[in-house]
């Protein structure tokens, strides 16, 4: 789960809370979502929006939104995370590249109607980035051409 990857770069306290979210997600996605919201509020208040721990929690929120089938919310969170990583690290940094790839993979796995509706916002955000962003835009356009009649 995304919580495992996120735990690699956060404090011990947050690692424990992310593990609790992961455990909850395996049995109750609604409860996991509530826990993630609470952790997001707590982390944002303590560290600010531009801190890596806040970004990690928001990555988990994006993943949970995807698991619950809330594609529009998941896209919004993933785009937010991409922009936060780009702001923190720069557009070519490994964290930004991985965030773009996760967002693209999430989009690609969506049902076609949702993917088509949400493609424009992803293309717009990715186009702001160089390198991996441009690559993602090209792949999305190609995928759309093959997928949509």
C-alpha cells in the first residue's frame, strides 16, 4: 500500500499512524479515510502544507480515494501531491517523477468514462512540468487515442 512507501521518510510517530491507516484500510476503507483526514489535519497544523510528512499523508489520502472509487477526488489529491513535490524538490526530482508516475498509473487504471473526463486536468498539471511531465502527457494522449472510439 502507499502507506508502506510513505513510511520510509517520515517520523516514527507518523509511521505508526500510517500503519494504523493501512491496517484500517484492509477491513474498513471509510475508517481508514477518517484516520487519514485526521492525520492530515494534525500534520498540516504541526508542520505546514509544504512539509514532506504532510505530502506523504496526502499521498495516502489520494490512494484511499482511489480505492473507494472516488476518482475525481483521487485525481485532485494526486495532482496536489505532484505540485507539492515539484515545489519542494523541483520538477526533475525523483519524488516528483514518482508522483507523476503514480498519478498517471492511477488515471490509466480508471474506467474509460472517468479517465476521459479527468484527462484534461492531469494533462494541464503535467504540462507544467518538464521531462517526466511531458512524457506523461504524450503517454496520456496516446492512451486516449487507443482507448476512446
